[in-house]
């Protein structure tokens, strides 16, 4: 009864659309790319509790022919509730419907995917330097912050992709491949 009451309170008191600006801001900070969520974020209750996002797009960097690097018509994320109390995020199946990926290489060798790989390497370097700084200082707050984030465990059961397409355009090699 307590779990059902908590779920009911969550649904009635928390509008998931209020998180849109934060999600968009974090995507920009983590990747340097613009994320556009056109559809609403809504609760999903069957077959499990989760969230459903409407049309979502990750824009290409400037200079590429396609507007989007990634576009999806809908995303459904299943989350188990009870493990959250034990600092475990158990994500069931993530469903991507209508996913479209556009990979492009320009004549000068730049790739649109470089924005993501560059962001990941920058984050790894920043994490490494902050770990080194935290170990060299004796402030407990830095260590406490690191241990607080490491207390959480995240598990993903799987990803289902349907009605998807991939376009690979290589202007350097003069090739174009489209997969459905």
C-alpha cells in the first residue's frame, strides 16, 4: 500500500515535463550538441512504471548537411521502483521507436560523431584531473562527493530499436550507405 501511495503521489505531484530544460542543458554540457525534445514526457504504467518521451532530436554540429545526427519518434524507459530505495537504478528495457541516425564525414575528414567522442575524452580528462586534485587535497567534502556518487549502481536490461534507419555519408571516400 505504501509503494502504491508513493507512486500515486509521484504521478500527481511530479510533472516529468519540468525536467525538460535540465535534460536539454545537461545534453548540451555533456556533448556540446543541441538536444530538442518536441514531444511531451509522460508517465508510463504498463507493463511497468517508466517514462515516455515524444519526438527527440540531437542536432548535428555546424557545417554538416543533415539537421540531426540522431532523431527518434518515441523513447520508453522502464524503471524498477523498489531498488531506488537501495541506491540502485534498475532500468528495464529502453525502447527506441523510429530512430534515425545520420553519420557524415566531410571532405576534410571531420565527422559529425567527433563531437560526441571529443566530449567523452574531455569528460574523462576532467574526471581524471578532479580525482588527482581530490587526492592531493585533504578536504573531506571532495571525497564525500565522490563516494556519494559511487554509492549508486546502474543496471540496464536491454535496448529495443524498431523502425530504424542509418545513413552513412562519406564525402571523403565518395560513398553513401542507407540501412533500414
